[in-house]
């Protein structure tokens, strides 16, 4: 009897874990469609039956996914009129999941400009405060992060994490209670932007010199120079990102031209990867 009970509990836990995984995937899929503009503000989502069939999931999973999106203020649930997409200004834009979805999908180019503006407002002032308030321990952390960046020239993934560590360490050195949580909120967005710029080795090597100037300014406790140095880092980052995006767009043009010359075939609705995964898991 005990073994049967334990088996039933384990099975229920396994089913619960699967449902949690499924509803997270469905929430991400619908969230991406909203962030990328496929589902415009004011659009009413299809009913539960239609969505359940599309994703191959139960109503329970679907309702949990909608709850997640509602908590992030991406959708509004109304009894009589259904689930409606909220306007962009209503979204909880600093939600970690929203940032992760935005910067991992086609919405990257829309989000990066806003991220750079935000960084230009916060980080130069943060560098100024860090120069005034940093402790020896703070300086050591910034220096170690910079050293990591310098030794990771050949390793793009490590360079991204060291770059992130550098900027977080500067925010920490302000000793402002809200700076570190702010950095933690946007770290997924920062990581995505660093991945774009750090893969260009010449640009990355130039960036290292500018990061060292920030470090040396903070070490010298020169707030004006530290602020200007961080401003330069971000201005050049903006230029590097614009160039990378332009190069990526240019590299796709030949493919688009080639595909336009091919004979047209009857188009089939393209299913997203998550849909296939969900259907496999639900069997």
C-alpha cells in the first residue's frame, strides 16, 4: 500500500513538473508573438479550444500560461470579451522573462535602442559615484573583471560574462541600494548586447582600452573622468551594435533575393519549435 501511494505521488509530481514546463513554453511562445508584433495591441487571442489545438496542450496548461502573461501585463483577461493584448506602455518591461524573450527573438532590434538609452542615463552617473565611493574591495572586483575581459579575447562566451561582471561591479561600487538590483534586472538584456559586440574581435579589443580607462578613472577617484570614460564606452557600443545589425541585415539580402527567384510553392503554415516540443512532451 505504501509503495503504491509513493508511486502515485511520484507520478503526480512528474505530471505537475511536466505541466509547469509546458505552460512556461506556451507563455514564452505567446509572449514572443506579442513582443515581435505578430499579436498587436487590442488583438483578442483565440479561444481556449483553438489555442489548445494549436499548441497541443490541455486547458489547464493554457490557463496557467495566460496567468503568467497576465502577471507580466502583456495580456488582460476579461470574462465576456476574452483575453486581449495590452498596449506596449502597459507591459512590465523590466520583467526578467520579458527581457529574455525580447532579446532572444526578432524583437532584439526594437529593444536594443531603448536599452542603450537607459544605460546612457544610468551608467555614466554610476561610474561617477563609483569613483567617489569605491572601496579597495570594489576596485579589486572591477579590476579582476577587466583582467578577465583581457584574457578572454579568444573566448567570446567568457568575454561576455566578464564584460557583464565589469559593469555590475561598477554599479556595486556606487554603494547605492538600488543600483545592483537594477543591474540584475537588465542583465539578460546586457548579456544579449555584449554577445553582439564581443564577437567582433577588432571592436572588442578597442573596447578593452575604453574599459581600462573607466577602471583607471575609478582607481584615481576622478569622478568627472570616470563619467566621461563610461559615456565613451556606451557611445562606441552603440556604434558597434548599429554596425553589427547593418552587417547582419546585409548578409541576409542575397538569401532573400535568391529565394525570390525560386518558383513559388504552396505555402504551409510554419510551426514554431516550441509547438513541436510541447506536442512531443504531452504524448
